[in-house]
C-alpha cells in the first residue's frame, strides 16, 4: 500500500502542476480545467471528464482543489466522476501540504490544518475518490 500511496501523490501532483501551469501560460484560463468542444479546449482537460473507475495513479485532485467545477454534476459525461465541492486552494498551499507526506491522509490533514478555506469541510469527500483510485492500482 505504501508505494501505491506515494505513486498517487507524486503522479497526481505532477499531472496537476503540468495542467495548471500549461493552461495558465498558454490558454488564459477561466476558473475551471474542463474540456470544451471548441478550439480552445484546455490541456489535460480529459482528466476532469474521467470516471473514478477509469483513473489510475493520475488524478485531477490538484485541479479539483483549485477550480470551481464539480465534475460530478457536469452533464453528458458517462460514468461516475468525483464529487468536487472544494475550491480556492493555490499551488503553493497544495505543494506545502504535500511536502513530507507519504500517504493521502497526511496531504488532506495538512490542507485542513494549515490553511483556512471555506470549502475545507468537503476535503474528506474529495480525497475519498483518490483513495478509491489508489485501490484501482
């Protein structure tokens, strides 16, 4: 279980930073990192459309901590997407909370304990999907 925890933490962090930095730099993002049918689709936007059962160590948890999109209620997407009622964290807070963590619980606890966020009561609900994905591995 230990290596699965580390894999999901490191890969989700790397994927999240790649998505956010690329989109902020090249696409002048709106607040959400979701896919679009238009020509201005976002880099890695398909991650926001994946069902939990289709995910492996790559999850959109970093984007989910920042954006205002609850992909679970996005219409016309098959499968069960994560419930995401968390938003408003930034990359620095997410990285600092991840430092020295070796499991999902540590990351979640650090976000809750080190930062004040109006949506922090929904962190467990959000991180539960990451725990489910870990079990997919």
